[in-house]
C-alpha cells in the first residue's frame, strides 16, 4: 500500500459528483477537479499526478477518450481509471483497449475506489522503480548484453569481485568481452576513479617498464621530462593488464613485487610511488596451463588469482545471440544512419547454431557486414568443417566443426549407446538454437520444425531427463 499523499486528477462535468467525491475520500488522497477536456489537459500540463479518474461522458458531445489518448501519448506511466454509468458498456471495454488500467461505476464504493487507486499507483511506482533500476544497470554493465544463465552468473561474480580490493584475474577466449568485465568491476567498485588499460601483447619489450612504472627525465635517450606510467595514472582507480601471459617472465617478476608491496619506483627514480588502485589482469589462455607451459609465473598467478572471473564463449550462451544481434543492429544503424535490415527467423536459427570461434567480436563483425549489405554468415560449412581454408577438427576433440557430442570416450561404449549419445547432443544443440532464434517461444519453434507444441515439450523434457541421468 502506498504511504504518502496521493494526488488525483478527477475529470467529470458533474460538479456535484466531484464535490461529494472530494468530501468523502480519505485524508491521504488529494483531489484536483477538472470539468472539461480543456481543463483536464491544462491540469496535467501544469502539475504531476499519481492517478486520473476520467468520466467517459463529459457532456456537450464530448467524451473522455481525447484526454485518455493524450495521456497515453504524453504520460504513458500515469494510471487512468475510467468512470462510467454502465461498467459493462462497450465504451468501458474500448477504454481498456486504449490504455485505461481500470473502470468503475459512477456510484462507486469509496473503500473499493481507494483500494483500486492505491493498487494502480503502487503498480505505476513499481514500474518507475524498475525503469530507474534498468537505467542504473545499463550504466553499470554498458554493452554487456545477455540474459543466459552463464551471463547472470558472471554478473553475480562481478558484483562479488567489486566488493573487495584484491587483484582479479579474468580468463576467457578471444572476443568474449574480458575488458567489458574489467570495466564492470571498475564501475561497481570505484566509478569516480580512472580506468587505465594496457595491452601487454602490443607494448614492445623495451618500453614495457616505462609504460607501467614511468620514468624520470634522462632515464633514456630522448627522455626530456618525467613520464607518468600506467600504475601511477591508475593509482586511485583500476589498472587493467590485458593478456598478462604475453608479458616476459622478467617483467612478471617486477610486476609481482609491485603487487605485493603496493609501491614502485619510476625508471631512474629514487622516490617510492604508492599504488592504491585495483589491479585487474586477463588472459585468453587457460591460466593453469599457462603456468605449466612456462608462460605465467606461478607466484604471480597465485597473487592475481585471488579472485577469478571467466568470460563464457558464445557457444555456451547461444540464447543470447538474438539479443546481441538486435543490440549490434541498433547501435550500428544509429551510428551509420542506415536503416535496420530484418533478420529472418531461419537465418537467426543458423546464427544460434553457428560455432562462432571468434565469439562476440566475430558476431559483431558479421552484423556490421550484414548491415552494409553483405551476408551474416559465410557460404559453405562453418569454420572448422573444412571450408573457408580452415582445417577440420581433429577427431577426439570437439572443436568448432567437430561432430556434436564426439569425444574419444565414445569409443569405449557399444555402438548403440555411442550413437544415442551423439544423437542426444545433436538434438540439444538443434533445439537450443531454434528456441533461441524464436526467443523461447515453444509454439513458434514447434511450427518451424514441423511438430506440435506438445511434441516439442515432450522432446525437451526427455532431453532434460537424460541430462540428469
């Protein structure tokens, strides 16, 4: 139930009805009266209301639909309750279709009227809070699009990471949005502080120390003034080191010291500089494998891995592909001024089934190519199936173009059981892709594949049951 005073605009040409209504309503309701269409429009333009009581018949051949249509266009969140002498009339039903939230008889029960108004106002305020929350979430997550379980879990993990001060290691394949995750941690933990990103794979070895720690005048040939490095620039914000495994082991040792001591010296400098920011690092490699391969120092790994975030590949969240396609189409269309091209349902299904080895970055490029008049998907088989100059996947490993569900473990099973396992894997990938393309609409998906909705639901239940075995 609402707690503060509710401001109501009541529109009716019956002055006696409005006067009685004003005297009888509870103290928590403040009534403003309008007797004509023009008076109602002037009142709405001049003040804010929580709800509107609107008579359908305003006399002199006018009705309340003009006011209702104006409010739906200019105040779409403002609840309008229609008042009519006959609540069963076709006009009352028409009012609901045109956007009224409720209607009631001209001789209302005051207790019931107050309850209906309160409910409508509560719902309106809830919608507004949801809109505010949605804007706040957008400001935090930015273009991190996705509502799949793995993305919801990732957002929860980002919130957890943002609550601490320890280093964070972000692991994920190329194109999965590791920097977006780092920026999400930044927005949630210290939005007022700077965000400084360094691509470790792009900085030449000889310039790395200067880039990270800075240098004093005369530190090297041509250094005519002090240079402030990335650590100092992000001293009270976030320093993000992208592709940390591309940094030499020698530099990793120096980085470890800074991580542990929270201070450093500029090149040729004597003064110690404190680092009070947050250190985030990322790698496209499996971190533990990188340690075993000698690409990442184990002691640095243990310090960075205080909190690890994993960005899922696109193939693990095919249900997000329609959302991502819409997002990229909308953004690119706005940037270029080109009209959006609709994506047919059968093409969306192919997009959801495509392996996308380049992940979200590859999908974004494909959408931009499509908007420019090209094809969303290249002709022929997907990458990894022998087409477009790419080698086929090696048997025994399920790569981008491998037989779905294939693994060496199948060779240990009898033929019938191995076949059943591969068929189940195909069915799941096929149905997941089509459901994603049709935004989870079972009826439309069933129609697309030529089965009944009941039949599709039965197939899905069977697959779920087999997964739990």
